[in-house]
């Protein structure tokens, strides 16, 4: 059975799912496999997450670091090909700035606030991230926020197409 609700994947899912990091990568790999097999039909991510994936992937320590050529290939073939990429529409940017100022968002937290708002405006019903506390504001909009391990567990609990028939 395919999950049709829009599911937004944060950078942490993209990095762990596309770069082998041992056991820590397993939940994100399950999620990306479900996206590739279309068990998750409406995957979303933000342009900012793609840029952050590329940045992280090309500056990881030692043997984990990807060459820019390979990181670009993963962006093109695994992310851009499978995900709908969202961003803040130009007419929403002023309201976003007003909101972060009003909520006293400071420093690097503005990036997660930006990603969360892009996910909300794109219609995400679920955000998957390993930085859950940075996205809890989405709960007030009825958007679930799960870690990669929690969402992978939910996916494993769903019957596959073969089991459903």
C-alpha cells in the first residue's frame, strides 16, 4: 500500500539515506527506498535542503566525504528526479520574516524555520527529520513531525502491495 499524503524529508534524511554511515543510515535508507519504489508517492523537500545536502556531503570527514561530482550526481538522480522541490513563494517571504521576528527566532534556527514554512506551504502532512525539536512549531498546523526511525517503523508496519492483495 502506498502512502499518498505529502511527506517532506529534511536534510538529515537525505544525507543519511544517500551516504552510507552504518546503522545510523538504516532508517533513512528505508525511507528513500520507499520513495524509489513509490510506496511514498508525494515526497517533498526544499531547495535549501538540497543545497545543504550538497554542502554537508562535500565537507564530511575523510572517507565519508563525497567528491562534488558524485554529490551533484546524487542531487540530480536521487533527489531532483524523485522529490518535488519546494520553496517559499515570493509573496510569502515578507510574512515569513515578520513571523520569525515576532517569534524571536535567532541565528541558524532561521534556516529550519524557513524549511518548515516551505514544507507547510507545500502541503506536507508529515515532516521527517532527525532534528525534531527544530520543527515542533508545525504541530500547531496539524503537521506530524517524526524522526527517520519513527517513520521507517511506520513504513515497515504498512502492508506491502503483495501482502494487501
